C-alpha cells in the first residue's frame, strides 16, 4: 500500500487507540474526583478539534479517490461532519459562560 492510505489508516488507528487506552479509562473512572468547573469546557473544545481533523482528512481523501462514487462518499462524510465542531465549540462556550456565572 504505497498510496499513502496505510499512513492515514495507521494515524487514525493510533488516535483511536490513544483515546481508548488513555482518555476513556479516565472518563469512566467513577472513583476520580469531579472535573473542576474551570476545566469543564476544555474537553468539548478538544472534541471539536478532533472532529475538525476528521473532516480535513475526509476532504483531502476525497480528491484522491479513483472512482466518482467513492469521491462522493467522502465528500458526503465531510459535509455531514463539518457542522459538528461548531456545535461543540458553541456548547463549550455555553459551559464556560455557565461556569463563569453572571458578570
């Protein structure tokens, strides 16, 4: 696989592995202290960045597909996901405002 697909798949697999091995256990650990209010919005912003990277990858990969149907599939994936980071950032801002309280 010298088309660069292996590198893309490996990078996505590594990100998924890191999330499952490092982030999920911490999120699921009910014995840990609650997240400090000042940090509540940080994870939403990080998730927005992650989804943005997925959109960028789908966009870039669409140009590399050999068949029109596959290109269209990747374009649809990017289109479906494109708005999600904005929603996550809006939610992060709302959490930050709520935590900060009225001024």
